[in-house]
């Protein structure tokens, strides 16, 4: 990266305050940035960190001026920084190109223009890849899978038969999409008889699915992930789950079968959800929580079982005082005993 | 699928009440079924759902008759529905056939009749595959592995050296079986010295292992999974764990090293188990629970640390009242103070 | 394995008490060992188990003599047993050798002496493998990755572009290293805009990473794992996490973005850590705990949110008595009511 502050301000439509000729060669956090690095300050609560930083330049909120630093004022500093990260990404992330001779593509599969399929990727019969789809090495695309344009699938991910993935999606390494849901009939003798899972998975546009995450196919019908939803690593999504649009699901979460969540829901890391419940739009579920019942839109919950976050906080403050509570109870009872004595 | 109600009743040995010529072309839940779909009602508690459903036909318990619907009475409606799902599965799930020229099989490996090995699957020296074993693309079968007949291994699963897998098993995508257990000697200077893991894994017949699950090999001896046990996605099974027969282990569970569980044990999602404890037959462990001690057969537990489920429920109802408890304690103490005043 | 007790004592520098000609053909736990097996007793608390064992020989602490058993006295019996396990491992673990004709290695990649690359492994442009690196089948090594000598990468693991892995490391099956961190700008309309992740991952020497674990690359800068650290299966390590040296992180743990932990930290299974907190050296985090704040060196914590382990234990003992607490409160209030009556 070799851009002047003036060029950068131009790219993001920001207002430059400071040295327009400052050469920016790197991007970094305020903590680690040096004299030729660009960083960003999300809002003025972080002003002290910016002032202490050795960053040569920074995106700052509109109207903010930092002592002795070249500032580029923008409406949303983190979004502007993301634009620069995308420029850097184009420099260093070089995807596979073309169809590698060691890729194995069924004759009945149809590939759009400009697709790339690296060595040892396998595309089964009747799969359809939109324009510009990129399959890294070791990817498996099952029979009849449909993938929208510009979607990237990283190494060794598996997308099984008849699954639909939208355009502009990012599927990370070792993801499993469309494996059988976990369904069994309990027989009277204690054995479990498999319920064949003949449904599918439909994933909207601009969805990102993190490494080693598993999304099961439906028993019948569809396991659905709405457009724009972002899912982190090692997340378990059971059969017939429905996830709305623009949700954020952090690492190591688990959604049991037939759970449904609305739009713009946020799940903190390692949280979980029982099956067959509904989470309304815009709910926020704290990290490590276990949600056992349906939630109204906009609920903010924490704990296992998850309850209103503020109540949960109050309760936990009391919780640590439990041994004290028992001691005070004993003392009170002794006082009462003494008083009741004739 | 194109079957009349009469044909379906014949397949499952049920009693038809309604239109024997109704053509069934799909299978679906009561909620989503249409006029040519078959659904099922598990028991009469769900009668209202069946009546409101647009399903043309349904499996119902013996003796039950629904208004205006074609019903097929059977002893276990969900089991009958599973029979139909299996028919549908045969229509749409077309496994690889034969040995793909791009598969790589060691000359000393022995394959039974009718095995299928897709492109980029690797079978190492001395591995033995029973009749009809199916290996999808990218599967790794290590040296000396033994797999029973009719077992299916989905893409990119890894079964390492000398592991034994029974017949009729289903190993899902990106599963890792036989990786080294997690064992170290703590040296006096704080370093951890690896304990080589030279044991193995033995998996019984009819076991299903979900996507991205990991089953470690034993330090010495065997990590064992009994026949008929079903394991969901993203489950961690440590070295020297012993799991009995016909257990059901839901997604994102973790069993620490040398834990042992009996037969027909059920673990809810995201639950965990400490090492070196024993869980008796028929125990049920609630979702999100952490079991820290051994359990007698038939125990039903919940919470972290897991306690009797009913006690846990009572305790959690009290739990939310903790701030109230502290307030009442203060009030009581004030009343006592006033009374004790001379 | 065919070694006399005398030979074994020589290998570990121990003192033999008993039959020097006893032939040891296997290694096992005290519980499962037979007459020609060697086992070990960590310390004299397990003396009864040793006496009851059918093991023919055992490593024991210095000075200890067992009735009728051939004992080899050593300073650290488990460490001596690990030496024997390593001998056994060499007999049975036969790694791939040489470059398989079905491996696909970019011309610009550089391989040290004695590397092995099995079929269907893919090494991208400019990758550098040190001497003796072993890549199993289906492994993906991205552009510009640097791997130190003698590191082993098991089947279907993915190490993405520009990641650095030290020497003597063990990367297990289906691991994902260097996937994009989970970072998004929340737009005013509720959509999430991806923050490109252009940092990397640096892993020190002698690190072990368990099956299906995911280690994300940094947004900018480095996700770092210090030398000698051991990570179990299915662990989620977010972007910009820093892990010190000689840590032990058990299965199914999750570390959120920018968390940092010191040296020799131990995390029990299924525990988690919030982002942007710091855990001091030598902390111990109990299994299933959720750490929500920074910890001083040497802290021992348990629970969610994690608190001092001893306090947590006391509190949980009280916790089960909550229904009783409420009952006693009611009784006290009734007694007070009666007393206050005129």
C-alpha cells in the first residue's frame, strides 16, 4: 500500500485536516500503528488513545481534530477504515483463477463466466455455479447444488446435494452445509431409528459462514439463512432452523432444530437456543447464554436460562452474596429465638 | 414421489380412512403441507394442528379419525412417516458409484464388493472396507482402518490409522476420528511434554456421527462408541471415553477424557461432561448442562454443575428472586433492631 | 513392542526392583494392564490401584516398592511412561514419505529436505516448508505460508495465505488456520458490512492444535499463539487473540476477538472468554466457565460469570438451598408479624 493522505481522503469522500502528502504504507490499530500507518478512532470516547498513538494518520468523526496528527474526517470512521482494508485485501488476497486440470467437474454441471476451481475440488452432477464463483482446493459441491455469482468457497468446505447458496457469499474452510439433520424415532426397545432427512438448505445473498460451522439440511422443507446474515466459526445450526436477515451469530453458538430467529438478531459467543422457539427481530443474546423460550422483538437477555439482561445482572450481584444470606438468616433466627423465649 | 393413499397404507401396514385414490406427491410437516402432501400427527395432543393443516393426508394413531382428511392409522405415526421419508430419500440421494479414477487407494488396501470411492478420496495401506462402503470425495482412510459393510463416509471426513468403524454407520462431512488425545506431562518448568497417543477408536454398528465432530484415539486402549449411538454435529469426544449403546448426543456437546456413559443416555445440546466420571444407563442430561460427577442410572439432571432437574427448576425460580431476598433480609433486620431497642 | 524390564529401566534411567528379564509387550493403564504389560503409578495415593492391578510391571516414584510387581523407580512415572509410548508410537505411526505424484505443489513453493506431501495435498505459490515437514492427504497450504521444520499437518487441515507456523508443531485433521476474523461495521439500516481481514496468524514452535479447531487471522496485525501451547479439538480462537507460551486449552473452548492470555494458562473444557480482556500468567479457568473480565496472574476461577473458584464453590452450595431460604424468610416474617401484633 502506497497512498497519500490526500488520495485516501478522496477514496472515502472525507475532509482532510493535516499533511496531504503524508505517505500511508500500512493500516493498523491505534495501539500498534506507526508513523506511516493509518488508523481510526470510532468516536471521541477514544480520544486519549488516539493522542497517545504513534499513528501518522487516522479516520476520525466529522468535526474532530487531533493534535499533530493528519486526520481524515468521515461520517463513520470504522466504515472508512474498512474501505482501506478492502484496498489492502485486493493487494494480498490472490484467489485461484481458471479451472485447474486437477479439478473434477461432472459433465452435467454448469459453470458461469469467470469461475475458478482449484485442484482437488469436486463438483457433482447438475450443480450450477454463477459467474465468478471461486472454489478453493478440496471443496465438495454436491449434486444439483446452486451457487449464486461471486460466492467464494474456501478449502475443504462441503456443500451437499440440492443446497442453494446465494450470491456474494463467503463460505470458510471446513464448513459443512446440508448434512443430515439429527432426527430419530425412539423405538420401544430403546433403539433410535433414523428419520431420513430429505429437505434442503437455502442461504441468501451476502451471507458469511465461518470456518468449521455446520448447517444441517431440513427433515422436510428448508433450513433457511436470510440475506446478509453473518455466522462465525464452529456454529451448529440444526435442521429446519430459520434465521432472518442481517443477523450476527458469534463463534461456538448452537441453534437446536426448528428454532427460528428474526432479522438483525445478535447472538454472543457460545450461546445456545432450544429447539422450536422463536426469537423476535433485533433481539440481543449475551455470550454464553442459553435461551429456553421464545423472545419478543427487541429483547436483550443473558444467562442460562436466559432472562432480561438487567435483571440477570442484579441477580448475579446478589448471587455472590448467597453464603452471606444464609449466615444472616441464621443470625436473625437466633435473635428471634432469644426474643421469643419467655 | 407418486403414491396413492392406498399404496402408502399398504407400505406401512396401516388402516386407511378416507380417499384411497388420493395422490401423494410430497411429504411435509403439518404446518407446511398442502393438498397432495402427506404429514403425520404424533398423538392426539396435536389434533388442532392437524385439523388446521392443509395436508391432504396424514398418519395418525390407531383409532383416530380427522374431519375431512384422508387418515392412515398406524401404531407409531412418526415411524411410519420415516418409512415414507426413506422412499423419498432413495429418489433423491444418489451416492457415488464405483472407484473413481482420481481416487488414490493403496495396493495393500482391501475393498469389499460394490464399494464406491469418489475422486480425491485416499485409502492408505492395509485398510479394509466391507461390502458396499461408500467414500465421498476428499475422505481420508488411514493405514489399517477397518470399516464394516454399507457404511457411508461423507466428504472430507478423516478416519485415522487403525480405527475400527462398524457396519451401517454414517460418518458426516469433515468429521475427525482417531486424532491424538489431549494428554501432556506437566514438566517442573511449566512446559507440557506430549504423551504419545497410541490407542485407537472402536465404533459399533449403526452409529451416526455428525458433521465436524471429533473423536480422539485413546492414549492406550480404546475410545469406544457402542452400537446404535447417534452423535450430532460439532461434538468433542476425548481420549478413552466410553459411550454405550443407543445413546443420543446432541450438537456441540463435549465429553472430557475417560468419561464413560452407559446405554440409552441422552445429552441435550451444548452439554458437557468432566473427565473420569460415569453416567449410568438411561440418564438424561439437559441442554447446556455441565456434569461434574458420576450419575446413577436413570438420573435426569440440569444446570452447571448439573443437579436433579426438578430441584434445578425450583432453584432457578428462586434464583430470580435473589434481589428480593436481600431486600427482605434488610427489612427483617431493621424490624428486629427496632424491637430489640430498649 | 518387545523389551525386557532391564532394557526399559535403561531407557529411562530408572532403578529396577524385581525381575529384570520380564518381557514387556504392551503398555496400558493400571485398570487394563495384563501380565506382560507395563503401566505406571503417578504417586503413592494410587498404591491400592497398583496392588490390585494385573500389570506385570510399572513405573513408580523413587523409593516405592510394590508387592510382587516388577517396579522401575523414576522421578516422574508419567513422564517415563510417555517415553515408552513414544517408542510404541514409532512402531505404529507410519507417516507418508516423499512427494506423492498426486500432490499439487506450486512451482514457486520451496520445500526443505525430507518433506512428505501425500496425494491431494495442495501447496500454493511461495509457500515455504522447513525440513521434514509432513503434509497428509487433502491438506491446503496457502500462498506465502511458512512452516517450520518437522511440523506434521494431518488430513484436510487448511492453513491459509501468509500464516506462519513454527517447527515441531502438530496440526490435526480438519483444522482451519487463517480464516477471516469475524468483523463487521453495523450500518445505520441494520446491515453488516464486512471488515476485510488482512492480518495474519503466527504460531510458535512445539504448538499442537486439535482436530476441527479454528484460528482466525487478525483484522490487521497478528493472531498469536506462543511456543509450547497445546490446544485441544473444536476450539474457537477469534481474530487478534494473543495466547502466551505453554498454555493448555481444552476442547470446545472459545476465545473472542482480541482476548489475550499470558503464559502457562489452563482453560478447562467448554470454557469461554470475552473479547478484549487480559488473563495473567498461570491462571486456571475451570471447565464450562465464562470469563467476562481480566484476571490477575495466578487467578483460579470458575462459573459464568467466572469468579474465584473457592467463592464459587461456597456460593453453589448455598445455591441449592435457595428454595429453603425463601421458606425460612417467610417463616421469619410470620414470627415477626406475630410479635409485633399488639
